[in-house]
C-alpha cells in the first residue's frame, strides 16, 4: 500500500504541474496535452473492448491527432471538429469491415462510444480555455480552466482517503467494491471546498456565487464518471485500463472524472457567464 501511495504521489508531482502548466499557457499547448490524453484513453478503450490496436491503427491515431491540433493551431475550431468526426467515423467503419462478421455491432459501437466520450473531454476542455482570451485579467482564464481540473482531483483525493478512514458501507459494490458511501460524501465535501475557493478567487466577477454549487455539481459528475469507467473495466475483468502511469493505471483512469466534469462546467459557464 505504501509503495502504491509513493508511486501515486511521485506521478502526481509530475502530472499535476504539466496539466495545470499547459492550461495556463492555453491554446496549442493545452490542445496538444488534452489531445494526447484523449488519444491514449481512446486506444485503451478499444483494447479494453477486445479490439486489437495494430500498428496501422496507431498510425491512424497519430495522423488524426496532428490534423486536429493543426486546425486548432490555425484557430479553425470548426475544421478541427469536422476532421475529428470524419476520422472517427472512418475509424469505426474500418474496424467494422476489417474484422470479419463476428461481433460486428461491438466493433462499430466501441469506436463511436470513444468518440463521444473523449471528443466531449477534448473539445469541452479546449473550449473552456479558448473562450476566456477576451478577459482583461490574464490570470482569470487560468483560474476558470483550472477550476474543473482541480475539482476532479480534489473530489477523487477526498473520496479515496475518506473511504479508507471512514468507509464501511459500499457505494456501488457491483461496480467498484472499494468505493464507499463515506468516500462519496467526502468527495462531495472536497468539491464544495474547491467551489468556495473558486468563488473567493473570482469574487468580483458576475455570477461568481454560482461557483459554490458548481463545485458540488462537478464533484457529483466526477464520481459518476469514475463509476461509469469502473463499470466498463468490471465487464472487461480488469482493474486498470493500462499501466503507463505508475500507481495510477492508464489514461482512462486519469481522466475518467474529467470526461464528465468538463462538459458540465462548459455548459454552466455558457449559461451563467454568457460565454
């Protein structure tokens, strides 16, 4: 257990500054980082479903990745989105027609599901950051982008330690035996705390008071994302989506909460901040 915690802490020391650093720099830096995480998670989802990730498919992902990022670099969001959809559809069709007649529906459905999940993750995260360039305060765009990221992390951390210290009653035993009601409540308290801190940082901003309930909603969405991925891994009979991140599993494990949190925050900002 101590060895696992040490690995998790060491990885977090590298991962957290990298994530927040690219969020601070914004534009192409943040786009590349999000796209890399999304592509890795997409690849893991296909492997988890039993579909082979061949060398040709990896090359496909690389071309897809650079094309989307290129259009974003040119500030052409619609072209990036269309390129994303086109390559995703071609990927699903290729997977369907290249694997014989067995499990045809699964071979088409999993790539499409990956597009929906990690497309939402990528574009909602990028849109949150890119829509804030018009603000006069250069620090404010970073705060508003870091808010959902930190909410997901703090919720996960509070849920982990709250479950270890106080957890007795399972939260969703069939999906994730180690998750407890106490852990879930602890995670919600953590997200509420982050929402309050975000309010203090942006107290002079219109509708800043909404950040407190938004933190709570973000914590709920993050835990739903965690349970959703647990369901996928449970059906596949595995604990982690991969082992590329020491102590943390794979890219799917790292962004499972943000896949749900980013879209909620983007919608909330659009309604209350009129973005």
